[in-house]
C-alpha cells in the first residue's frame, strides 16, 4: 500500500509543470528627455520617459519606453534630465488600451528602481 501511495505522489509531481520564466531587466542608458506625468482615466498617475540604449552586437541604439508607477519611483523619474546616464531595473509589460480604431498595445519597461550613474 505504501508503494502505491508513493507511485501516486510521483505521478502527481510529474504532472505539475515547473515555471522557469523570469521577467527581470537591468538596463543602462541615457535619458532622452525629461520625464512627463500622465493621469490615466482610472485616476492613476504614471511618469514616463525614454531610455536610449546602445545595441550590444550591432551599431545603433534602441529607445525604450520606461514607466514609473510607484510614488517613490515617479518622484525620482521626475528629477531626471536629458542625456543623464542611469540604470533602470524592472520588468517588461505589454499595455493595452482602447483607441479610436480599436484595441492598441505597446511594450513598456516598468521601473522598480532608478539609479544615477
């Protein structure tokens, strides 16, 4: 009977799928311009700015949208100046909203921490 219970436990463990996903970013780059505050229809506030990062393997740069949602990070983001070097840690999210032509979306980095370099 003990062998049967152990076999059932092992079978249940095999059926559980392990999630190895990770959404954790660390970016270093230059601020493109001072951040701006946006108030959403829900009443929530977000501070947004763009970060210019150099591509690792190819020539050129990418400009990434950064969003600061928490009060602490919004306050830091509003003190940033254009061409200032910073490090942003956070995660990437896809935002959806209703536009005049239907549902729209964009990818955005949600800042958890902003550090000046």
